[in-house]
């Protein structure tokens, strides 16, 4: 069988298993074992468990369940609602301050929890009702929370970035640092849009009031005293200090990523016990159960995806595909654009974890040959995959929002997230034009990288 036929057959069988409704991990594992049986030596089947174990025996991957535990502890407490309330009180006087408060609360919570769905659920359960009560349109309220939640896979610590660092064999610390300024850029763009959208909805509410006399809650101004502002801080500051402490421990060289994750998880459990009284076995059990379920699911996907990639490599499918891409002699920017479009299309159907582990063996070698910095590309790829969390048909964050605000029509949620998808793509363009947005901080902290885009 020719290499082209082998590649097409492999891709077709993969799609068949994917669309069969089987869980992603079992679909990828089944395809890998089937092709091992048909096209690899008979002894290969005896090494399945060994291959999966060896691929997963990475000290970096150990940090994943620990970061998940940290996120579950924070996500299942009232930290999200308290963080949102504090942001709301402090930004109440700014035009569009409620929308900006949602963006900042999502960014801080995402950095603490590292999970997009958890951020949407924790901040959205408080933020969406408050925005709607104050006259904001349902679509905008849903869209800003769904988009803010995506920051969970960009701002460190990010499970998605951990997997990319493993797949691309890049420094995790450098990759975490590279995500900070692009994350801040997205926060700024989202906040700027919140102000523009507020002004538009305010003008419409004024016009409606002049025409019909119906006063929207959007026209009411809310003020808070200095005392009220400082009363909101005691429950929020410890979690912000936890975030800062984790970052200092990691980048100050005091602890490895795994040790940092363990420390963060332990401190998060202590904080929710002290601040919210979550310490009894019946309170802690759901946190441990959720961590076990999500960690098991992720590690199964990782293990099967790496076995899938191993089979692709053994059959020379990934190498041949990479050589074919290089042989097309596309200009480096056309190559980059084509790969990012492919990632967007894959995002219609697959979560970020699967996209990274399935495509890395194919797309990273041509990008490296073209002279791109793989840390810089990791940031671009993460932002593009963020759009996959808020665009149909998968759009995980869309369905999280629909679950916490079932009375908002799905079409309103989708139209509400469209401007944020555009802003994310704008951020991709800006990082391409000004690569220092992603590479500047890691270069300053860890030294200049050898390859630049």
C-alpha cells in the first residue's frame, strides 16, 4: 500500500470512529490498536501498555491532576462569586464597568482555576443575572462570560499549555510566561468592547426612554462607598496572593511545575477551608471526586492520543505528511495561515487537548523548518483553539452558559460570542505583526530564544 493510501485510510478510519459517538480516548485508542494489528509486527500489540506508560511517564504531566485539584477546590467554593462581586464594586463608576468587571473576574479566576468551563460557571452564575438585571442584553451578557472563560487555557497555569509543552518538547516555564501578555491583550480587547457595547446599549435605552417613557435599568447609576469597596477584599485577596505565590515559586526557580501545582492545590484546599468552611469530608468529597473524574478523562485522552501519534510515526504517516507540507514550498506566512485555519476547522469537532496531541507530529516539523519559534506558535495555537470553545458546533463554553442561563436563546448566545471571536483573531494578527507580545516576557526572564518568527 502506498504512503498516500495509508494516510488516507488512517484519516478515514479515524473520522469514522470519531463520528461513531465513542469517547475520544477510546476512538483514538481503537484506531491505533487496529492499525497496529493490521500493519505493524505482531509483537507490537504486546507493547501497547508499555508504550502508553512510557509516553505518559513525564514529570510534567504529573502537574495536570494537581492543577485540576487546585481548580476544582476554587471552582466549587464561593470564590468566583466573591471575586466577581469585588470587581463589580470597584469598577461600578466606569462606563460599562459591569462588563469590564466580568472580564477581569474571568481573567483572575481563569488564572487561579485553569479551567474554561469552571470559569464560565463560577463567574457566569453571578455575572449574567447581574448584567441582565441592570439592563444589558442577554446575548452580550452571555457572550462576555463565554469569551472570558476561554482565558482559562491561555493564562498560566494552563493544562492545554502543559500538553503543548510535552508534545512540542518545549520549556513549560517559557510557554507559561509567553501566555501572560497575550492574555492581558485579550483582556484589554474584551474590556474595550464592553465599553463600546455599553455605550451603544445605553444610547438605545435613552432613545427608547424618550420615545416611550420606559426607563431601562441600564440608565440607573449605582455608586459604592469606600467602605463597601474595602469590605469586599478580605475574601478575594488571599486567592490573588495564592496566584501570585504560585507564579513566584514557579518562575523564581523555587519549585518545579509539579511541585508548584501540588503546593497550589494544597493551599487552595486550606483557603477554602479557612474562608468558606469547606473542610468536612462531605464538603471535600465532591472536590476530590470531580478531580478524579476530570484527571482520569484527560489522562486517558493523553495516553491514547500519544499511542495514536506513535502508530502514525511508526507507519511514517506523520513524517510523510510533514515532508509533503515542506515540499509544497509555501511561504512561511501562508504555511502558518493554512495550519491555523486547519486548527480552527478541527475546533468545530474536537477539544484543544485532542487537537494538540493529534496534530503536533504533523504541523510542528514544517513550522520548525520554516523558522518559527514553537513557543510563539504555541500561544497562537492556544488563542485559535480558544475560539473553538465559543463557536459552534462544539463550543463547550456556549453550552456551559446555556446550562446556567437556560432562558437565553441559543442563537442569542451564539450572536453574543461572535464579536469576541473576531477580537481573538485580531489578537492573533497583532501577535504575528508584533511577536514580542508573546516572546518578550520569556526572553526577559529566561534569556533570548534561538529562533524567532
